[in-house]
């Protein structure tokens, strides 16, 4: 099982802080500033899961989820957003997200959902 986590967020400070947190917890990270960057990176066999922001310029997190599924990339996706509502949660989960986190979130909540996602690869 891979311990790599892809972090997709348009905010550089969020990417950096998540990378630092994940590194301190023993994970390696692949950082992407957009959904387009993630999708251009290829199938990412080394990745264990994707931590995906829903509100980004260009492709939204939901767009990225749909494209990952269309391409057959079977990675667990954890969605995060500062702008949750019931419709966004339902859409993310309906597109196969294994978890949804509201920003800001507790470190423990993030690490727990990542651990759960890595325990069930290829969802």
C-alpha cells in the first residue's frame, strides 16, 4: 500500500502546510496547484489517495473527480472545501469521494480520513 498523498489546492500556503503536516505524520506528498496539473501528471501509480479542494479556478474538484473516474484512475479521493453545503457534500460523495472535510479542519480529522482511504485503495 502506498503512503503517497496527492494534494490538489490552488492556494500555495495550503499546499505547503498540508505537505508539512503529512510529512510529520510519515507520508510523502505530491503537490498540484490545479486539477489540470494532477490530470497531466499521468495515472500516478505511486499515489495512495488524493486530497482535493473543490473550489479552484479552471476545473473544480467535482470536475476532477468526474475525469478521474472517466479515465479509470481508481484512487480514493478526499474532498475539502471552505464552502460546504448539503448539495456540495452530496455531489462529492456521489462522485465517489471517501470523505469530505470542511476548511479549516483538525489535523486529527485529516489524518484519520487519510488513514481510512489508504486502508481501502482502489475504491
